[in-house]
């Protein structure tokens, strides 16, 4: 594929591990004086050479700067464009180490690697020589004259994971690269990218397979975690069925598989209980800016919001990743924006044409054939309405153990304030508006991370660089820390929102222990009341605002969607034991 030529990857291992500042040439030196010269040998890299001559791997930059400076007047010396790549046979300048040079000191914190930087970085290990992407794409020379077939490498910009991979306290990245040479094979690779002073350095890659579906990728506990659908023992290359979880560890600049877990054959059951947010009606066709279309799988039904109305439809699973949806039933409220009306009509039409599903770069793809339209709707994963909407734990909390029908002497109303940034999982993301769930608070936010929406997220006193998202005080779960990639906007809580929030909260428990969370999207309703709260482990909802008092009351209802739209089946007034605001 390429002419054989020996290239050596300079991994800069010590720089990446320690995060220390690098010694540089004195400012007064106009032309460096080479105390020695050195010819790069196979297996060398700059940090290794710096350790050989200076006893400190972190001083590689002295060699890098000096060699590039002298190469301007003496072409026998190498010009090093990318410090992570040196070629065997290159001539390097090794200046004397000035006595007055200060020892390395702790480097300033670097920002996260941008998508632009990742899309223009150099990657190794796919071919027998490194490739440098330009705007996310590398194209090699055609295999034959006038042939359209050529080697290509593409970075999948839909899925980028961030986290510390080498223990230096600096946020690195992991990306997916796709290689194709014009045949039927489409080969996926996971690539760690270290953050070296703000510069992307890729030390290795690992193959994930041919024509695999990538369900998830994340950096957790210093390792890259992937969940993919790949070929089982009897699967043809076109049609993978094996759900596989793998973790990869970066050690000595080599990416090796740490664990491999077979999760069984992929099936519709993998969708049951998952929630999604529509991002594109087909590739390159995003939803209307600011609109929200949701999709929730519950048993053999889907439901959600079109942005203007709620809908529900049956699901008929078939073998593997085939299924049929619909037709959908929805409420009939008018959209205020004609663009939303058009989008809602299109979505419901495409939903009824769905015939298959799969995963593409961490997103759910629903393949449809609706009239002349053939394509795939793409959905980003999102948590359920609140943490309380998750499946209850096997061991109930003390509140959940309250006997059915128990009475409440006084509702406990709690203003939730995180006391500290939670230890453990930390994600990165941003917040764009104040919370809808905790709608009356200026210190509560609606935020996003890796295409997933979290609401509410709370400020931590004295630290506006991080917020605490998805806490669940019913389980003593402090939630996770969201490290902000951009400053919080100015708080904007209208007076109407403050007034409405006076009779609401973002999470509550009823007298019988049922946990209900505020629904931030469009929901169904009955008796001219919106379903304001969804209750965990049940189809019951809470209609309208709560009724305050010594003991707060809630209008709990069971609603189904029939041919005529939402139908109220049962309702009852219930007592609220605890309310978090």
C-alpha cells in the first residue's frame, strides 16, 4: 500500500505522564551551538534522546527547538514538523544544557483538545506510516492510474470521548477512525489522543473490526471503554449480531485490550427502557434549532414528544435489528412555528416507516422506508426525565419502605444545595439555559455532555467552573460533576417561572414511597392539566401543580393514549412526603 520506509514515533512519554514544563533554549541565543550531533536510530524518540543526553526526558524541546533553528541555515539538519514524529537517519542538534536553566516546574492547566485539532492530527498504526488528517480526512494516492480506489482514513466527529488517559491530570481524548480502501471492508479503529501542552499526540490505535456498530465510547478510570455490535462466530461481515464490551489501557504508549465481555446477541431488549433525542431526520439533515423530539422505548411501545405534541406507537420486533413501528397516535395541539409543524409531520411519517435499527458512532439509527424517502433518523442518548425515572434499586430506601396508604403529618420541603463536587465520575460539557426542572432557581441549569441532556444541574458555591448534575437524594446519590467547557451564561429566570415554581419542585416522594421527577419535555395531559411529573416504576403521572399546605397534595393520574388521544383512566389525590426544590 505504501513504499517501505522506516518511521519512528516519538511518543514523548514522560511529558505526557508528568505534565511538567519543558526546558527551552535561552532567549538570548540567536543561533544554537550544537555541542554534539545525533543521528536518529530505529526506536528513538525525542524524549528518549533527551534522557540520554540530559538525564531528563522532559527536556526534549531543547533538541526540537535547536534542530529546527539550525536547519534554517544548515539543511543537513532535520526540520521536525511534528515533535511526535522523527525519522530514522535524521540529524539532530544537541546543544549544551545551560547551567542557569531552571528545573522543570508544574505546567499551567491546558484546555481540552478541540475537535478541529483532532481532525487535523497525525495518527499512527493504521498503515505502515503515519497519516495526517486534513479536516478529518486523509486520502492516499490511487492504487492504480485512473483508479477511483485509494486508501482513506476518516475521523468520526459524532463521537469523541474526553478524560485523563495517562494520569497526568490533563484531559485527553479518544476518537474513532474509519479506514476504507474502496472495497466492501470498512474498518474501525479506536485512537487515544494525548494532550501534550495543548497539542494532540496519538501514540497508538486498536482495531475494533470491519463494519461494526459502535454503541458507546467513553473514558472511565483512565481507560477507554467501548460497546460495539460485531460479528459473532457465524455472522457474515455485513450483519453483526454480537454485543461486546471492551476496555483498552494505554501503557508505554501502546494501547492494549484490558478486558473483553461478551454481552450476548443484540436484540430489541437492548432498546427497552432507553430514551433518545432526535438530532437528524437523515444524515446531514438536523432538526430545527432549539426544537426537541424525544423517543422512549417501553416494552413493545414507543412514546415521546414531537416538540408540539405527545405521541405513542406500537413496536413489532423482528429478528436481530429489524422492527416495525406504528402507526403513531398523537395529541393535536397546534405548533406555534410552521417549521415545527412541518418537522412534526415528517417525523411521524418517518417513524411509521421504520424497518430496522442499529448504532452509528454512539447514536441510535432508525432505518426507514417511507414512500420515496429512504434513510436513517439519528438519535442521541439521553437520560430519562430525571434520575428518579430510572428502574428502582433492588433494596428500597427507608422512604420506599413506607407502608402503602401511610399518612404524612407534614411535608418536608428541602432546598437542594450540593455541599461539594462529587468524587468519582467527571464529565465535560456546557450549560445553555436555566433549569426547566428546578424552574425558579438562578443557580440551577440545563446542560449537555456528549449529546445527552442533564436537568437539573446545580452550581457549587464558590466554583463556577463545575456544576453537579443528576443528583438523586432519594438514594443518597450525589450525581456527577460536569466540568464546564465554557462559562455559565447569565441567569434568566422570568417572573412567571418563579411564580409557577412556587408550587412545584424537581423531585418528590409520595406517602407510599413512590418517587416522581419533574418532566422537562412536552408531555401528555388530561382535564386541561399537563402531566408535570413522571413517577418511577409505574405508568402513573402527576397532573398540574402541587397543592401546598402543611401536607402537600398531588393529583396522581393514569393516562393511556387511544384512537381519540390521551384518555384519563383513573385519578386520586395523594400526599407528598418529601419535596426537593
